[in-house]
C-alpha cells in the first residue's frame, strides 16, 4: 500500500478515473515482479507519512535520501527529478548569468513547490533570514505558474516534466528555462521500517528495480510518461 497525489506526469488521475503516471505504473511493475498485490490511495504527501507511521502504508513514492527520514529505508533510484528554473524572457535579459544568490541580492523573488527537491544553493539560502521574503513556498505547480504570470514572483523551480505537462495544456506563456540554475536529483522509494513486509523489503524492491531496468520496462515507461526529459545545463 502506498499513496499518490496530483503530480503529473508522475502521479495523476488517468482517463479511466484510476491512479496513473510514471511512479504509479512503476510501483505496480515492481509489485508484479515480486508477485504481490499493489494498492495506491490518493492522499496529500504531507499525510502519507502519518499513514506509513501507523503501518497502513508500506512505502512513499518519489523521495530522496535524507537524514530526516530515519523511519524509512531508501531504495535505489528508480527515476530522476530534473528540476528546471523558469522565468519570463524579460527576466532572462535582466538577470542572465547571475547565481541565485546574486539575483536575490538584486531583488529577485523566487517561488518553489513545497515538496519538490531543492538545489544545494537553494538549501543554503533558505537558512538565511535576509532572504526569507524572497523565497516563496507554494503548494503546487499551478500556484507557482500563477504567481509567475501575475508578477508576484520573478521565477521559480519546477519539475521539468511537470512544467512541460502544463505547457502542453496552456502554452508556454513567454516562460523559458534557465539551465544554469536547473539541476537533477535521483528519486527513490522510501520504504517504511514499519512495513508488514519486513526489513528485507527494500532489498527486494532494489532487485525489482534492477530487473525492470534490465528488461526494458523502465525505458518504456520513460518514453510513455516522461518523453526522455533531461536537464542540459550547457548554455
């Protein structure tokens, strides 16, 4: 048992009104390889931890290795999270070539999605009180785009694939990517230590991930859901 939230193309409600997306289909393939049932329940990411601690969820999808996640075993990576930095063309003309810190010192305001991963520079800047009013946390991708378009923020960090998903529906609206400030992070399953499957479950998942990589399933899912999105930081 695990949870999913609205994070296309990784996790979303499909045309058949069932959970769909790269993460959902991948964990289903893992379960099939392990000859066990899989069940996914829609629940905000913030509440999924509570379900895992209560023993009702066996794992969380789309996490990273973090000392704060001491209640979980971290699996091998099953995909990457290419995080793009998006801004309007007019901001590119004004701030191109600057580091994030230099941009903040020059008055730039940045939005980031609450549960998305952050660059090393972003992590350090979040610790500094002087930048608190310029680093704006939003709940989801829709909120981030809305804040950029209405001028409340100057730019923001977002999953590359998620951004492209929204562009396909709404157009690019003069938004471009700053590749120098973009980055890529490996993503894993966070396997709850309280899982009913026991402490060896993470090793079984790692074996399944390796098998899916070997038999081509991973590549097929990447082509279907992610279309080979990668971050090229070359300017």
